[in-house]
C-alpha cells in the first residue's frame, strides 16, 4: 500500500459508513498509547512529532497525518461517526503494510457508526 492507496482506502471506508461529504467534515484524531506492545523507533516519531496530542483537522490534514511516511500506517484506527463529527482514535504504533494490494479490506480501520 502506498499513500495514494491509503487515501483512496480511507475514502472507501467513509463511503461504506455513509459519509459522502467527507471533504467538508472535521476530523478529531486522538492518539492512543497501548501498553505492553513491542517497541519500534517509528512509534516515537508518531508519538512525539506527528500526533503528540488530539488534533482537529480537515480531510486533507487527517490524510497528511497518516501518510507522512510512505508505506507506514497506524496498526489500527477506530473511526466513530456521528451526524456532525468523525472521530478517529488511533494507535501510535506504525507498521509497514507490505504487498497489500486489496484495499477493499478494512485494515487498519475499525468503524463504528453512531446515530
């Protein structure tokens, strides 16, 4: 998976969840520190530089957070969708997605639609 694949995958996930106006929404991205997970130096970059605290951003800004390193993406992203907000809780662990051609799968997204 590359950054363009990830962007399209994100759009597909949002469409599946019923969000057609994804470019007009505000995204609230919350970093989640997982205890007892294996350490990797990429995790420090994510935790200290990219997402040290909750951020509110546009779609373009959110994509920029998750695609700063080509091929490396968070291990998981929980997406909660309400009528007004798209909230993303994300792992601060980043891993390379190797040979992932089928972007129809939800990984790394887990979706909850809250009405």
